[in-house]
C-alpha cells in the first residue's frame, strides 16, 4: 500500500545547499592543509632543518588530525555540523594567528602539528564524510564528489596565493592571511548547515518524510537501492559490532595504505618539482593544477561509483594516480611535459579518495552510529598519511632522491585498492543503475 506522507516533495532539495556549503568549507580547510607544501620550502630555507624533520611537523599534524577524528564524528552525531564546524573554525583561526609568531621547532610541532590539526579536523574531511552520506543514497557518490571538489579548488587557489604572499612578504604574513580566510566560513555554516534531512522533514535524496517509520531497507528501496545482503543491511551497526567484522579491517587497511601514498606524494610534490629544476612559483602553479584536476576526479569518480560500483571507480583512480607518480619520479628526464602529466594523472586519480572512501564505508556501515565508526576508520587515514609523509622525507635525506619513496607509494596505492575489493561494498547494496555485483 502507498505510504502516506506529511508533505509534498519540494521542487528543490535542500541537500544541494548542504553540498555547496561543504564545497566552500572544504576548500578553505584543505587549502590550508595543502599549503604546507609551499610553507615547507620557506620553513626549510628560514630554519635550515632537514626535510625529514620538517616533514615531521606535517606528520604530527596528520596524526593529530585523525586522532581527533573519532571525537569529530561523535560531536557531529551529538551536536551536528551547524555548531561543530563554526567552533572548529574559530579554534583554527586562533592556532594560525599564534603560528605566525613561531620561533622554533617546538612551536611548529605544537601550534601546527597539534592545535591547527584539531581545528582542521573539526571543519574538514571527517565531519563532512560523516553527515553528507545521510543526505544522499541514490546520488551519494556524486554529492560527495561535488562537495569534495572544494578540496581541489582550495588547492588551486590557496597554495599559489600563499607562495605569492611569501615572495612579497614572508610566511608569517601568509599565516595571518589564512587566519582571516577561515573566519568567513563561520557565518556560512551557522546559517546553512544541517545535520540530516530529517531535521527538515525529508528522507535522503529529497523524498517526503513518511508519517510512519520505515525499515531502513524499505526506505532505501524507495531511493532505487538494491539490497543484496538483507541481513547485513538491516543490522544496526555500532562501532563495537563493526570492529568484529573482517570488512572493517579491510577498510582499515585501505584507509591506511591510500593516504600513505597520497600524502607521501602531495607533501613532497613542490619540493620534488623544484629539485627537478622548476622555480618555486611554477611548482606552486603545477600544484594548483593538480588540485583542480583533483576536483574533476572527485566529481567524475564519485559519479562513476554510483553508476558502476565503488571498487571499479577507485581502481580507475589508482591507475591514473600511478601514471602521475611515475611522471613525477622521472621529472628530470623531461621538464616540459612530465610536470603536467603528473598534475593531471595524480590529481585526477587521488581525487577518488574523497568521495569513494566515505561512500564505501557508508555502503557497508551506514546508520545512526556511522559517525563513530567512520571516526575509528579515519585513525588509519591519519597514521597512513603521517607515515607516508615522513617516509618520503626520510628516504630523501638518506639517498638524496625520492625515487625509492615513490616506488613504495605506488605499491601502497594498489594495496589500498585490493583492500576495498576485499571489503566488497558491492555485495551489500547497489543502486539500480548498477546491474549486478562483480
């Protein structure tokens, strides 16, 4: 029988306002995150620290960021993004203002490695990966891809701008400028952000809220989702239950190895391009191009994950990223073409991570406690990214080259890919656009 509803379906789904708000917020958050690749050169020049020591600042930042992930997921579940994100932005602004006065390595480790990391954690990937999947089921990959495309736009705009400010003034002035930028996302999220569609009387993808509660699988069926494992889909997943499954640990492996490779390349990309003979300004521009290619990858691969399955889309991304890493490794052989192959290939390929990692996790463990489950998984993002960033600097300090590090990064990309195939979200639920599990 038809399910009676309280209201008609509105002509415009508010979830797309959430996506637009998240796009801007993530652009600011990750513009600051990836601008460290530019600060990295300036800090080494100013303090004469080794690359491994300086990369250690970013490694601590990554670990602290994702150690805070479980807290961020819990806060989103408890208070919602409308309060958590503005609070995190205010915290980050304070940390950046203090960072502009840093005088020694301890200051950088404390102010950037810990305090700024907490602020970015509260406004960045984990909070958005926690609440955005609640707004969409049928178009989950596309919506996440569009929101996460803000990361690439932030990379396109912020690092080259920071490099320009450093060249005119200094890195301290650049950090104060970033602090002002962060303030603008506070009113944006206070006015427009919401936790889930139920707050405005809707179901995911804009379906009207029924007068009587539906089973989760019934609600998904209304959004053209095919349930392949009914028992798994009907389970009320908690973090404790999830930890007892093989799928959780396959996801954990993928969440570790992917960032190991991605951060191992991204942090050292500008330095690697400069070592290959490019100017710092040109290297920052290539990094910006990489960011916009990342936006294209996020949207394209997120949409592809909806049309096919998440694992296939992720594999395409890892193949493109591998081509990019190989181009960066051989940059000295061809300085005109290879930097652009690196930016396009790696940018497009690594773009798979932002929409597909949370979509894969949500396909498997979606429910009321998803924020806490994703927070636990995100610890692996932190440790993997920190290990990869430090490892590349360590290899360079001991060999004078990034070649060995890039070789291990390629291996890590494909191990991550394998883990997601083993986790097999395609065997739990698929959209009707995807005919069958492979």
